[in-house]
């Protein structure tokens, strides 16, 4: 977790937010692990689709960081009914 927090802080996250996001990223679904590790190591952003939503479109539409979009995709995988309803209402 400390490593993820440090990377997030180097990329502009305030410390408290970096800690919270790092904790959430540690529990990310297996389907998203490769995309997360790629971004952590190289800052390359992998795009993919879950439940009809593309990561890149969520990121752009809601002005999300890549980690925030990954966590939204994780939510779509784990709780699709709630996540879809919230996204369609315009989450931020």
C-alpha cells in the first residue's frame, strides 16, 4: 500500500486522498489488476469496457483520474445494478 500511496502522491494526489485511493486499489477486481499495475509502473492507461461503459469515456465524461475510473470499473464489476444507476444519474 505504501508504494501505491507514494506513486499517487508523486502524480499529484494529496496524502490523505492517496491513502484512501491506495487502500481501495488494493482490493480491485482481478480483471483490473494488469491495467492498474501497468499504470503504476509506466503511467500507460489501458482502456476496456465493463457493463457497456468504457473506462476512457467515464474518465472523460466525469473528469476522473485513471485510478478513479479504475475504481468505477471495479464498482461496475462488483455491484453492477447500483453502479449503472448511479453512473446514468451523473456521478462525479
